C-alpha cells in the first residue's frame, strides 16, 4: 500500500464540534474564499481598464442575485478573516492563551464580524 | 570532514540544504504571513472611507479615483501584501491536505504561479489606469 492508501482512524465523524475548532476551520475557509476572490478582483480592475461595455457587464453580474450573494460572502469572509487574524496576532504575542479568553474573544469575533458585515453592507 | 562554520545550528549542512525537520523552511513563511497581514488592516479601513468611489457603477468615477496617487499607492501595497499573504495561506492548506509528495509540489508551484501572475496582472492594470492608458 502506498502512503496515500492507508486507512485513517475516524476523526471528523466522531469529534465534537467546538467553538475553537469551528472558528479555526472558518478562518481557513474564509481565507481560501478570499483567495478565489482575488481572481474576481483582478477581473473587476480589468473590466474598468477595458472600457464601458466590459465594466457595465461586470456591474450587471454584480447586481444579480448570485453576484450579491458572492459579494456579501466575500465581505463577511474578509471581515471575519481580518478579525480572527488580529486574534491570532494577539495569541502570537502570548496573550490570552487560556480557555476563558479564547471563548470570550471567540464570541466577540462572531458578533463583531456579523455586526460589521451587516453595518457595511447596508450603509454602502 | 572539516567544517569551518562556527554557527550553533545542530543541523548538518545537508539537512539545512534539504529543508529537513518538520518545519522545513516554515519559520520564514510563518513570519511573512504575519507581516503581510498587518498593512492590510489600515488599508481596509482606508478603502472603507473611499467606498463610494470603489463600489460606484460609474466607470469614470472609479478611474478618476484610481488615478489619485494615494489610492493607486494604497492599491499597489494592498495587492502586493494580500496576494503574497494569499499565496502563503493557500500553501499551508496544500501542505496540510495533499500528502503525496509529487502532487504536493505540483500544487505548490501552481499556487505560486496563480497568485504571482494575478498579482502582476493587477499591478499592471493599476499602473495602466494611472498613466492614462484608459
């Protein structure tokens, strides 16, 4: 059996989801989503460079339901990833590495990112 | 064999060259990931204040805004930092989930090329707009 064909013991099926692990994987997911958003960012800039027809086409896609969902998703991803990133930077200095702080900052992160996303979305 | 280096590294020169040890060349990646993330925070705040020019549906307004030196410079720094950060972040994901060495190296190279070429393209567009190729 080669390396990649060995059986694994169950992990995701049995491990209880917790705030720590859920926020951590969300950080990774939002990061990956933003990576894809980078391609759309470039597409946006080039549509502006190319001319009015291209730009208008882009705006029409953006105004569609799919476009709005993607945009909202990316906005949330950016804000969540940024806030959690700051939380990580704080941990890198050694601060707040205890269960109470982690859970407390976790709640701040959840409510903060949802609130800021909604705030920006509805005021811009 | 005589090694005249007086460095205190416990690794043999060959091990260092191969990037052995579980972190391989990881410490630099860890640090640069943090470093590139920091400018993005004030830049995001700045872009928020400029949102009416960024999210406009009027192409001329957007172009005029990009042509302002401050916005162009902010965009350039943003692009360089975020694309480098994205490359390193995706690199961690690839290293974690792709175990076959050949496929991992292929994915890592593809990843680097993806963000590198997109980044260069984005920088080109900003400069083209700034210097009036509009």
